[in-house]
C-alpha cells in the first residue's frame, strides 16, 4: 500500500550493502519501499544501454547488474537522499 519508512540509522550511505555471494546490492530491510519490481514486455525488446543513456540525460546515476532472469539497477548510490534499486524482470513463457 501507501506505506513508507526509513531505517533508524539516518545516514543513507549505510542503507545499502553488497551481498558477498551474489555481488548484488541489497537495501536495508527497514527501508520501505526498498525497490521497484518491473516486468519487461514479452512483445518488445528492452535496450538496457538506451535506458542507461536516458537516465544519464537526467543526471541519474545507475549501476546495472545482470542475472539470467533480470536486471538489477542501483540508482543514486551516493545521493544524499539515499539509494534505491529496481528489478527489471524478464518475461517467462
């Protein structure tokens, strides 16, 4: 729903860690919402490089991480407002 919360530690630089096994960014579980889950279209090709270029136009910093079934995008890792992640999930048939 329409719920949000922040970790008790107010320093946004500490909200994210990297999972040592997967190398993927993980946000503090007390951060709500912590990420966005988006499902990619089955009918259209998703061009990650084009998406990253568009984000750069708006001065939004994004680090992509690829897994076989999704992209994990880390936004604004060093921003004073704190980082967030977005999962772009590949469609399955």
